[in-house]
C-alpha cells in the first residue's frame, strides 16, 4: 500500500485519545482516494483535521541530458515538437511528482514519457546524472541540486517567487496559469474529543513560531501555513478535486 497509506490506515484505526497523530500530505488525502479502489481508510470521515503546517512548493527542473533547454519556453517547444520524446522522473506511479507533471502537461498541451523510481532520492539522482530529462520536485531539493549547475530550474510552481529562489520565475509569470504545492498537515483519528483537538491545534500554532521549526521550513523553501480545523478540511476538499480529477483522467491506479 503506497503513498503513505499504511501509516494513514494505522492512525485511522487508533484510539481517539490524541496520542497517535498523522502527518497527512496531499498523497494520503487527495491522491490515494482517487487512485486506490480498496483504500483501507476514508480520508474525510476517519480523521479529525487539526491544522495545516505548510505547503511545500514544487519546482520544474531539467538535467544535463538536455543542456539546450535553457528556459520553460524551450522545454515546452521541445515537448510539443516530439510528443513523448522528453522523459520525466518521479518518485513513483501515482506520486505527487508524477501528477504535478501531468497537471503541467494538461495546462500546456504537452506529452512526456514518465519514468517512475522507488523514491524521491533515486529519482533526483537520475535527473542529476542525465538519465532522465526533467522532473517536478520540492523546490528546496531542486535548489540544492542547482547550486553547482547540475540541473536547471525552469520554474517554480508556487503562486509567488520563493525567497530561496528569487531569480526563478513562477509558471504563472511565464504564461502557465497554474500553481501546485504539497500540503503537510496534522490529523487525529475521528472522534478525538474537542478539548484534545483544541490543545493540539494550539501546540501546532505555537510550534510554527519556533526558530528551529522555521529553519526546517526554510530549507524546504516553505513558510508556516497554519489553518483552523475547518480551513484544513476545506484545503483537503480542494486538493481532492484538483488532484483527483487528473488521477481519474489518467486512469492512475495504485491497487
């Protein structure tokens, strides 16, 4: 059971006493419900939303295999000239990396050849080694790989430019009306008492002010993004629509 579904299932079946919590992400709550017919948990009914923590920004990058693709327009032109001629890595079938690239492809009218790997690290290594042409990956990881010129970041998928990558334009700045990120949020098992949820929400809010936490987020090119429980529930519904539609259109199955 991929995409965090094992951990999510354990939390969904745990006692609702606040001692077992889930760091849920876009995969567990938006992708899996659309891609897994036999999912052992219900992403909406089996959890109590506590708060979003952050939205991890993504970036589109190309590796040394295609040094001539210096900007997004060149990348799109090459992809349109030969549908399926450019490859893109991801950390697995049904991963947010794959689906984010599918969303870019849908918005720009291109077609790429998907090369799935067994994790984010080997996929990024393949990109840096020139074994694949492109990849959507977390912006923090992309920035680290781009420091020595191994890869080139063509665009961030964030609504605004990132402080970690101030010179990199967004997709929207380059004419692609799309922004994509991965949420990281805290959930409790369903039926956790309200007083416990309130204490957990306050703990999240306070932790996102701590310098150590801010430094962790900074390395991801992310910012603290706490929400109310209702705000997190709304975010989950929005992502289920946006990501689920692409999963269903692509007939992506994980079981």
